[in-house]
C-alpha cells in the first residue's frame, strides 16, 4: 500500500511521502491551534510544516513542484502560516497590543523585500546564462567572464529568503507565551535585517565588472575560436537528459578521429550530464544562433539520433551529413524512414545494410557505408574452457519500453525463472544481474519483477557466504577494498573541479580539460574496475547497478550472457562468447530468429527458461558449444570484419566523405566564378517570392 502511494504521489521514498503528509496535515493543525487558541500547539504544528517543507525542497520532490500548479506554491504556504499567526494573536486578545501591529508591519515589509530579491536573482541568472556554453573551448583569452556569485546566494534562493521569517515567527510566539513584546520585536528586527542584507548582497552582481559579456560578444568570441580551431568533423546531438548516453557512447571515438573534431549539443541539460572528454564541446540552445555560427570549415556532420532539431544543421549544404545512430539492433528505430534525409547512413556491418533494403524506407544502398562499431573496442574476446573456476553468467535484460509489448523485456514473464535456474545450477555458476537503468519507469510490473529478482540474487549471495564449498580470499578482498577507497578519492580529487563550483558561465570559462588529468582518470578507472571485481569472491552473485562498473566491464568478466532483443545483444556478440535471448512474446524459435538477426546464433529461451542447460553446457565444455561457428559468422555479419579495426574503418569513411564535400564545394565555387548559378543560388532564388506575372 505504501509503495502504491509512493508511486501515485511520485515521491522518491517513504520518508518523502511521510514528509508530504505531515506538511499537508500541518496547516489544518495550525488553523485549529490558532482558533483554540494554543501557542504551544501552534509552535509544534509550525515546526512540522517548516521542517517538512525544507526536507521536500532539499530532495527536489515532485509533489512540492506540483503544489505551485494548484495555487499552493512556496510563497502561498509561508503567507498562510503568517496569516494564521496573526489569527492566533487576535484570538489571544492581543489585537490591541503593539506586537500585533508589529507582526502585521513585519510581514508586509518582509513581502515587500521579496520583489527586489526575486528580481535581482532572476536578473543575475539571466545575465549569467550564456547564449553558448562550452567545454574545452578557450574563451577566457577572448572575453572576460567574471566569477559566479557564491552558491549560497542563488541556490534555492526563494526558499532561503522566505525561511528568514522564522526569526520573527519564533519571537512572536515567545512573546505570546510570556506575555512580553520584547522577544517578538527582536525576532522581527532580525528577520527584516537579514532580508535587507540578502537583497543588498545581490546588488553587486548586477553592476559593472560582475556582469558577464552580452550575447553578441560571446557569439563573436566563439566564432573567433572556430576560425582558429577550424573543425572539420562535427558530432551533433539533441535530446533529453535520459538520452545523454547516446552521445556519451561516441566520445571516445571522437577523441580518436584523425580529423579535428567538434561536438555540438542543443540542450544545456545534456552538457551538464556529458561524460568528461578532451573534444571541444559547444552547446547552442538557440536555433538562430546555431544557423549563424561560423562552421564553414566543417565537412562532415555526424548525427547520433533522429530528432527535429537536426534540421538546423542539415540545412547547411557545404557539409555532408551522416546518420551514425546510437546502437545496432533489429528494432524499428534502426530503419527509421527519416534516415533518408542524410547523405549517408553508416552501419556496423552487412546486417544494417540488409535491414534498410528489407524495410524499403527510401534509404539507397549506395548511401550506406559499413564502418564497424568503434565503441566495442573495450570488449575482450575469450574462447575455451573455464579451467575449473566457477563460470559467470550475466543477466542483462532491457527495459519494458513505451508500448507495452511483452516481447520488449524478459523481466516480467521470464526473469525470475532465469535467475532461479542459474542460482540453482549444478555445477554452480555465478550470476551478475545488471538491469537497464530505465527498468520500472513505465511498467509497475517490470519494477516489481526487478525488485524480486534483486532479492533473489542478494539472498543467494548471502547463502554462499556460509556454504563450505565457496571460500574467499579475505586478505585479497580487503586489499582490493582499500584500493577502491584510494582510487575513488583520487578520482574525486581529479574530477571535482570543472563546472561544480560555479554556474554555466564560470564552467564555460574554466571548462578546458587538463589532458594529463583526463588520461590519469582513465587509467584510474581501469584500476578501479580491476579492484572492484577483486573486492568480492569470484563465486559471489552480484546485482550491478549504476554507471560503474560499465556494461562492457560486465561483459569482460562474464563467460556467457542472457538478455533480450536490444543493442546489448549485438554488442555482446563482439566477445564471441555464448549467449541466450528470451523469446518473451512466445513467437517460437524459427519465427523469433527470422525476425531478429542478432539471435540467429543464440540459445533461444522460452519464458520457463528450460533451455538454459544448453547455454551452461557450452560455457563449461567448448566441445558442447554447437553455436560457436554460427557466432563467428554472425559477428562479422552484424559488426563487420576484425581487420582493419573499426576505428580505422570509421576514420576512412570520414576522410572519404570529407573529400566528397570538398569536391562539391569546389564545384560550386567554379560555377560561381564562371557566372553560372550554383545549387545554392538556385535554391535561394526558388525560395524567394517572385512577383506575379501580368
């Protein structure tokens, strides 16, 4: 029942739900205490509302945000409490007392301070919101960007300002209790003094040298930097915060390009959650600003997602446009008809080309280039016997999706059966359970199944600690845990600099990455990954959530995987290891393989997971691995050849397309020099309204 209430109220925990309930009940209690009247009951109810309100704001509760939509926002809640305090004074026959008039004057003056305070905060934030935010772009030498105001001035500023009334409220309640006005006027004085000081503290940041340069100067500085840097390959991305992983997966590839790379983002929230990179990044929220940006040296634009804002760059004819996507699977998104707007579509292997041919959505075969999957380079290949150790089986189901299709995820219908059979396997195996981060966001059933599976894995892990068959090297584990603490501290020291202490403007100014630090962090993350797996027994079941360890790290320590139809399967095929895929929709083996290329070398599981024995046999004995040859063939079909490497193929494709763009641009220049209208001029002429003929 509590979990249902949490879901309906859209709060994050039982504590948030309790705080919300206390806050809502606190205001009727305040009214009752004021009418009785009872000072002590009023003080207790007021304390509850203050604390609950503060807690919910600190947690960023969805419920608090929705209250403002029903005329019960933050200011209204404080005003109601203050009005009820005035009512308390009247009911205690203090209407003729100076403290009564002092309280009214205080709250009127206090709300009078809200207007300049709110105006100053808004003005500061607007002026410090850059038209273009950057990382790894040297703007500091071109324009002056002042330091951000201290975080205490702007963070949750409205809440902080309103809570200054606490001194007046406490003072007035004390005066009511002791029948003496002194405490009340002292509290009133403190509230008004602190409110005035807060307003005055903001004033310097809207004057003189504290003001960042205007939009024109910032955009001019960015264009100047672009002319000096001369990028020729752009990765363009637009999307929601939840889709940041789609651009993050391409960062290492961009760092390895032979050409000069640039990343263009369209949403500030993407920039804030972007993984560290050495590639220059420009975030341009405004479409007009992007279209006016000097990108004349760019020859190749790469697109990781099909979104409406792509049109703002697709309109530029001097560069060639390529859809590279953010995964490789048989889902409909992999053959989106929108893809025909690009000059080329790059796929991992032959499978991607065939998907477009079968789908017949207008993408021509000659416009498809096979470039492999550069992101899969960290995946290690391993074949052969497990050499007497306990095999590790990774269960990595995908999430439920938006459409409610039962074939999206195995969690609901097959997940528990899969995990139970793996846990009870004899000879034993180790289970790693790594769910998709979106699991349970749409389907309550999927969320419940995830929680049950987590409980199963954790219970089985606990039971193994008391099983004499499994012995751990505690000294080695203690050493690894100590290494984790040391490495995490060092990573925090190296990473906790850019963009955390200030705002967007300051992060833009100071956002040039230290290449040596970046390399050290990458090395430390590899050390962290090694220490993580050593920090617990090689036989210990594990639930793996969060960003670390990464999915590919789980691939590398696993001997086989169970999953669903998603790009996870295509990626795991790069390892060459056995894998199983759940046919949760019950299509049947032949139809399932016909519809989904990536499962043609997989053990196909029904919802009862009775076929898992075939997968486990292949893991324990290579001679029993009947699908090894099929996996090798499928790997090349899906992901392309191992040689040349994928990054070499990718760089070659970039260079070839850049030459095509250069040839096109030279042709246009030659036509212009000869006085012959080029494609650009003809396009402009056709788009210009012509006078009517008589």
